[in-house]
C-alpha cells in the first residue's frame, strides 16, 4: 500500500471556499434589514437611489474597520522578538513576511541554510531598513529532539529573550494504519508533538522569568477530528492540542499567553486536485480534495491577529468542516456513521476501478 510523507507546505485542500468574513456577513445582514425597514417597497425611486449609497457606506465601514484592525495587529508586534520554526515552508514564509513587515525582530528557523538565506534576501529586498530589522537565522530540525536544547540557547543568544514563539513546523503521513510502521509513527510524533513541546519547554524559563510572552501553536483541524488514513498525523495533532491546552492554564499566573491556530488543509502554491472516480461518493461532500483549502497568506494574517488580540484558540474552517467539529462533539455516532459511509464508498470505487 502506498505511503506518502510530506511537509506542511504540501497539505491538500479541504471542502468549502472562503467567501465573506463573519463581520462582513453581519454588516451586510444589518444593511438588508435596515433597507427593508427604512425603504418600503412603495417608496419606489427613492429606495432605488438610496441602495447604492447604503452599499457604498457599508463598504467604507468594512474597509476602515479592517484597515484599523490590521494596523493595530502590526503595531502589537513592533520591536518584539519573534521566533518562527520551519520558516522556509510556504506558511513559514508568509508568517515571516507578515511579522517582518510589522517591525518584529525575527529569528527564523529551518533545516536548510540555503533556503533560510534565500528567505532572508527576499525579506530584506522589499523592506524599509528604517522600519524593520534584519532577521537572524538559526538551523533547526524540529524532529531532532537531542539538539533542541542547544538550538534554543542559540535562539536566546540572538536577542537575549523571546517574546513570541510560533511553532509552525509539521510533517504529515497518509496511509492505512496497518501499513504505517511504528518507526514512522514515532517520526511523526517527534516532528509534530515532541519537537514543538521540547522547544517550548526550552524557551519557557526565559518567558517565566520575565513574566511575559506568547506561545503560538499552528496546529490543524485534525487535532479536533480524526480523518481516516491519517491516524499518525491526527494523533500527533490531538496530543499537541492537549499539551498546549494544559500549558495555557498553567501559564496564566505568569501572564504568558498560549494560542492554538487550527486551520483546515493549507493550500500549497503548486497543489492541484487529484483526479479519481471516488470523488462522486459522499466522501467528496465531507473531506474531498478540492482547491478550497486555506491559503498560507490567510493563515499568516490570522496568526498576526491572534498574537495581537491574544486569542486562545482559533478554528480556521469553512462551514462544512466547522460543522464536522461540532457534530463530532455533540453527535459522535452521526459523525462516525458519515465517516464510515465515506470509507465504504471509497473502497467500493477502488474495487470497481
């Protein structure tokens, strides 16, 4: 049975395409209600003329709101020491770009020095030297637990402290449970669980001594629900959420914030939906491979907003996967039945082929 291992940069897409943001939907709904109340149908021409003005006004309010919110988010990280792991991945690059533009003092971590240097050059080439800091580069293989403590010391030596730690590094494996070796299971746990918590524990004493800091875990919706053929990955993400939920409560007395950002599948820049007859099954409705995942830019900007507002948990999901999380919580038997139905139809389609 085929087993594939790939990085967070190669995530497949999830069902549902982002349309309007929640705030925009609320404002537009209020617009429609106001329009119906203020301009009854019998007012004719007046109502027709007023509608464009209302639309223009509400668009202006939305634009101003988003602009102010974005500026406040950027100002919140200015001069802060921000560590980003796996900065050379698609999402890591976007996080680096967003935080660098916000004036943060970046420490970028990655496994390949050449790629780190390329990212450094890309950031510097578009930055205003008077408004930004030149990033520091640190080699880090997050799955190599034995070297993490030494790397953490190197990170702390860059600026003497860490204000914000963004745990971004991740690895995924896809395959049936019986086809995944225990060695591979351990490798996934090292990258997705033991790696992030080891680095966090190494940085934590510095934050505790200063009684300030923010730890962010970029996790996955699969830390909330288990998707078949991704058992090792889902298990590692469930474990990570459990750890950081406990850490959040423990760090409350030290004024250290802990946030988890759980997106659906992250679209890579080169991903194309995989063809297959099984797309016609119910599985397509629930967990299909379509180009409707969350874009790395969206996730990076949400991470910045999360740091600014100190949100504890963020679920970046479209209506269907978001509903799946609630169904799993409140109606587990229904959730399991839907998943099982999808598996049966998938296997049936494979047999027909």
